[in-house]
C-alpha cells in the first residue's frame, strides 16, 4: 500500500500485527480512529498500556487479576476443596457465567501441542502439582476442550495426579441441551450413551440450571 | 461477561468500541496483547496516539498527510490541471497503486447520504469549488463509487461545477477486466454497451496497464 502519511503507515503496521487483522482492516480501524476525538484515542491507548502494566496472573491459580491473588481465590465463601483445571482465562469466564460452580480454578495457559511447540513445561502444570501437594483438595475437575490437544493434556494431568488421594473427574461430554439426536456426531452420541446418567440426576440438573 | 480484572474489562470495552469488533474479538485481542512484551504494547499505543496528533488533512485536497500540504499536491511533476474527486483516502491509495494517474486529487471525506445525515455541508465540497475558482483546472474526474449515494454526490458536483469552463468526466463503468459477460449484472452490461469505446483506445489501455 501507498501511504501518504508515515504515521498512518506505522499505525496500520502496528494494528495489523494483531491476530486476525489484515492490512485492509487495520487501515479501516486507523481511519476510524482519525475521525474520533483526541480523548477517545487517548483513552484506548491508555487502556492498552494499563492492561499490560497492571494486570497480573494470580499467583495461586493463573487467572488474570489486578492483584497478586485473584478475586475467586481470595473469596472465602468459595469451596477450596474443588479445583477446576481449564485452558484459558476465557474458560473461567464462561464457567463463572453459568453461576453453577463455587469451587476454585487452575488456569493452564494453554494445552499440550507438539505441533506448536507447547510441552508440559510451558504450561502452569508444575504450579498445579505444587498446589495439590500443599492444599490436598478433595476433587479436581478436568475442564479442558475435547480437541486432540485438550484430551492429551487431560490424560497427561491424569497420569501426574493419579498418585494423590484425590477424586479426578472430567466435565460431561454429550449432546448439547436443545440439540436433536440426529444431528449429533457419532463420537459424541456414542459417548453420551456410554456415559449415561441416572434420570433423577438429569432432572435435578435441569431444575438447577433453570433456577 | 464476568471479568476478573477491571483493567482487562476497560481494555476490552475500549477495543470493542472499534467498528466491526465485538466483545469476544476484543477479549481475544486483549489476551493476545497481554502475552506480548511491554515494548510491543507500548509501540502500538504510541502509534495510535501519534496517528491522532501528527496526521493532518492536506489543506489543499483533504488527503491525509504528515504536513500541511500532502506529498501529491506538493509534487511539482504532477499535472495540476487534472483533479480527481474521490470519497476517501483509501480511494487515493487505490488509484495511486495503479500508477496510471499523474494528476491531483480532491478527497470529499464521504458521500451525500441523507440516511446517515450527511449532506453537502459535511463534505469537502466548498473547498473543491474554491479550488476550482482559484486554479481553474482543465478537467475534473468524478471518481466516486457507483452506489446510490456515490451517484447522487456525483450529480450534485456536476450541477455545482457545470457553470465553469472545465471538462467534467467520470471514471468508466463497465465489465471488470478478467470478467465473463454472462456473470455481469444487467445494469453494468447495459452501461458498458452504451458507453462503448473505440477498439483502438481499448488496445492502448490494455498495453498501458500491462506496462
């Protein structure tokens, strides 16, 4: 592209470094910002700097927080005998939004992916083992995705944690609520039949999620 | 969404104010920035501030520039008897990229759109009339889009400029180079037949655009 302003070019270069944003979109965003007033652009720019300088990983669980220990870990009303292992901060948000879980979390920061060069050492797995050794929770829930990488990571964690006297569980896989059986894929359907639950449980769960 | 950090929430709010970026994408971008080093985020943040504080509209043509007069207007080798009227800075870039045009531009900053409350007064039309009065160019090319709004604006400009002794032309509408006739829409095809050009011209143009 042929820029008439080097500051515009620099801004477009920087914006297009963001994932999923190409040069054309970056130019559209830069031109949008040029039309905004100075305060709006200043506010965006400050928010990005503050994001990087003020947000920490919780020292206990790896969740993002403005403090050393996140609000969930610091909350005395949460059940600290239950730890749900998730891949990402977004998974914490998603589970918190359901309002169904009152335990703690452990954020791995990714899943094992040899293709992307991510091994166990790159993830917050050491800190999970330390945490389990020190606080001996009653149950650990594996809340990772059902991708090949997610399943591999879950199995790795299972092997690492099998020696402890802790209940290890995984979030249920099955037909999504509201889905028709005929459209479900074979693997999911097979799993949901194998891992069927007593009907009474399923009624209670429905009522809970409606409450 | 349930943010565990108010700085993260603020950054996501600010990013999602950008056009075409929703909360989920904003969160993805914010988490990406958190994984970058401080210099990268600082550099993005500075580039956005510099964009707003250092980039001006050219006082002559409305193109974006780091100076009061843009490089194109300031270039003595360009033909100042030819002015191409375009909607947007991106159109200037697109035409410059062809390398086929050596005249000047006039950037309107939009097109007349009653639906969006944009009338002639909101556009750089007054400055175009002043420019024409002062420098009397030989030809003005209307290079606006073929949308309803673009055509309306072109017609408005035509009425305003018809009194001057200037050749008024519009960029050619027709079948795009490389397109099959059968897939062209009726209106375009009809126009390309009505506005047919002598075959010799069309050969020369092809050779030029290949050169």
